[in-house]
């Protein structure tokens, strides 16, 4: 370890661009991790969503494309097109005290955009299904086909 610390300044001097890139990437990882810690919504695993369903009966909103929703969705999930998603909607506002879980096909698209909007609209318990409906299906949990 002492030898490593002794040679580190020499390495940094000879490989300045590589060292700068390392520092930038390290800072990016730290900033991303801190942002995840302080956001107002949480990401759920399929197992954690199962426990939430059994304990609190959350409102589940699937923001997948209509064709993807009809192909496969979680039982009890309601389909809402992202273009029509409005956290200020009167019907949705009635559910502000309930846990709300937003999901999409793979967990990387619309749900990540919708969760902060729900938090901003005053929803207290907002969750995103990590991995989306595909992650739920990969965990061998039940899915439903069709429009409802």
C-alpha cells in the first residue's frame, strides 16, 4: 500500500487525462447516488411491490404503451397513456393518501418522469417499479393479458 501511495503522484503526472477522467466519473457516480438518496419517491423491487399490495392496496398506474399493456400487465394495474397522465386530475387527487406505484414496460421511461410529478402534486407515498412490468414478469409473478 505504501508503494502504491508513493507512485500515485508520478502516475497522475504521466497520465493527466486518464486521471481527470477518473475524477469526473467518480464525481458523477457520487452525485447520482446522492440524488437517489434525496429524491422524494422510492424504487420498489417486484418482491417489495408484492408486500405493498398485500399490506396497503396501492393504486398502480401502468404508463406503458397501450399495446404493451394489452400484451402483459400486473393484475389490478390501471393503464394511463403518458400523454393523458395528469397528477392534478380530480379522480387521481382523491388517492393522495394512498400509496401510488407507477410503472412502465421496462422501468426506464415514463415511470421515472411521472413519479416526480406525483410528488410535486402532493402525493406522499410514491413508488416506481424497478425493472417495470418486464422485471415483474422475470420474477415469475402473475401477469394479465388484455385491455383490463
